């Protein structure tokens, strides 16, 4: 079986840029009317990011022989929700950040009320994108939307953010930190890996191991970078967890133990990639790069 990303316009050297451009074009087409809320949403969505979540969707879909056109709605929806989560995360009542991806956060550019409303609008917009897709069969849409709203809802991503705030005033264990990371950051990344597998009826323990490992470790790496990298490199404030009494893994269990955890998740991921026969697929190198990223 050939892999679309290798035999068409994409290849292992430039597929990330190609996929980012595809997602950016579709994001830019979401809003046509002009008012302050729409303007602020455009500002948030156009702020350049790595587009990790859509890229994972396309890569997993390619590995499972799913056409990119069938994945566009999921790719756009996950990036919209991720952006909304950042807008709300940056608010003064949450993490109170002034800088995101090298630009003023949305509430600094506009206002707190605009940021709240824009985030709310993006959440419903993401679901609308999937609902209005013309390619995904309706019965599959129902399954995917159920999976999606469970991922980002009150027992998923929202609960993870609630724990992040709650833990500021508590002593917590490594297991509690991992659980918080899984909810706050990991679940949406898991969705990006498991949703295409579910569409192809190929979801199994190997994909689930990859999804869980990539999801949890992504936040562990972010927390390390917060301590080790510069504001210029990350495009956002650094060392903020320490100043706000946040309970990140490096601050609770130390950087050495955090690195050990990351290496454990990387080993699980790459073993599962091997068992799926994907060592030579672009997803293999992409995941390796995620584990070694410095921004």
C-alpha cells in the first residue's frame, strides 16, 4: 500500500509546510463578515502556530489510506478548538498571559470580554465545521462529534484546566500531574490520532498507546521548555509556572524525572509505530521531532 503523502505533492522534507498551508487556507475561509468578534477570531486563528493537531490528523489518515479531503473538517475543527483554549487560557482569571506566539494575547489586543466571547464562538464554530462537512457520512459525523465534545467538555479538557487552577493551592503527586496533563492537553491530541483511526475502523491498542503517549508527553515537554527556553524562542512568557505556583511536572518531580517520563512515552510511541509497520512513513519522523522539539 502506497502512502499518499509520499506519492503526491507532499514528501518527507516539506509535508509539514504543505499541510500547514492547507489548514491556514481553510481557516482563512471560515469567516467573511466583519464585526469585532469575527475580527478577533481572525486575529487568533491567523496567529502563526505549528498546527500540530491538524498535521497529526492528516498523517494518521494517510497511514490509514484516508483521503485528505475527508479529514479537512476534523483538521480545521481541532485547530479552532485549540485556539479557543489558548484564548481562554491566556485570560487574567486563568494564566494571565500578555504574549502568545510572539504577539499580544487576544484580551490584550481587544478586551477581556471580547476574548471570552471569541473563545465561546470558536467552540461552537468547530462543531459547526464538522456538521456542515459534505464528505463525512452522517452516521460517522455523529460518532466523531460525540467523541469530540467528550474530549473538550466538562469531563475532558475543561476539567483539566480546572485542575490546573485548583492545584495552585495544593500539594500534588506525579500521578495527579499526569492526570491533569492528560485532560488539559492530552485528550485533544489523542482525538487527532484516534479520530482518523476510528473513521477507518482501525482503532486498536497500538494507536491508543501512541495517542496517550503523545498527548501526555506534549505537556511535559511544554513544561520543561517553560523553564529552559527563552521568551524569544517560545514566543510567550517563560518561567511563569514557578511565579504562579503552577504544579507542572518539572516543578513537582524535577527535570530529571520529567525527562525520564518523556523518554518512557517516546519508547512506547515508537514501539507502537514499529508494530503498525510505519517506520518508513512520515509520521514516524514527525513524532520523533515532537519528542525532541525545543519550542
